């Protein structure tokens, strides 16, 4: 069964949106160097981003080696930009 043209068009748009979220998340992490997960989620909420989209962007950026996830001295999850 073939997919309607509308569904195909939507499927092409979705990756572009997630890369836009990736760009936003990466630039925010780059501006601070190191940012906690809580700070990142609060920032994302203020920008109207969904938590799932932020987490997907984090996983993609981490997989590409653009950012690193680690625990800070207080045991909080932080994201840091990899130069």
C-alpha cells in the first residue's frame, strides 16, 4: 500500500524540525560551555520545546560526538560542548 502524498510530505518535514531543535540545543550548550539537565529543560520549556525533542536532540548530538554527558561534583547530569 502506498502512502498518501500528505504523509510523505510530513515525514520529510519531521527530520528538519529535529535538526532545528538540535541546532538550538547545541548553540545553547555552546554558549554556556557546561549546562545541567535541569537548566537545559527549563530553557527548552521557555522556548516552547517538547522534552522528548530535547532529549532526542541530546542523544543525536552525543552520538555524533558534539556534546558529552557526565555527572558534575554534585551528582547532577550535565552536558558539555566538545570542541
